[in-house]
């Protein structure tokens, strides 16, 4: 459980410290891996690993759709601004 908390902490730090959209996305992915690890660890502790595994598989399926959508948005951001800096997204106001 400590390693899962460490992953979540590293992901939150990445979200707070980085300005690049790709690095922010990697931070979100690290947080999601920490959450899935925490789900598995809690299922192991409660002796209910089958339920934890099914929750993690469902979480992974939802995460894959999130990844595809986020990468499409990042590609469109780069096409419009020619940069991946989060501060340059103010130009997208319409």
C-alpha cells in the first residue's frame, strides 16, 4: 500500500510541477497506476482478490478510453499552438 501511495504522490507532484502537456498526461497515468495498485492491495488484504481484479480490469478499460481521448486532444493542441506548453493554451479562447 505504501508503494501505491508513493506512486500517487509522485503523480500529484508531476501535475503540480510540470508545464508540458505530455508530462502532465504522464503524471495522470502514474496516478492511475497507483490507484489500480491500491485497489489490488486492498483486495489482497481483505482476502477478496477476485473482486479487486475485476475492479482493476474495469478501471483499465475505462483508462484506455481516457488515454485515447487525451492523446487526440494533445495532438490537436499541438496542431493549433505548435507547442505543448500549458501556458500557451490561453490562445485557444474563442
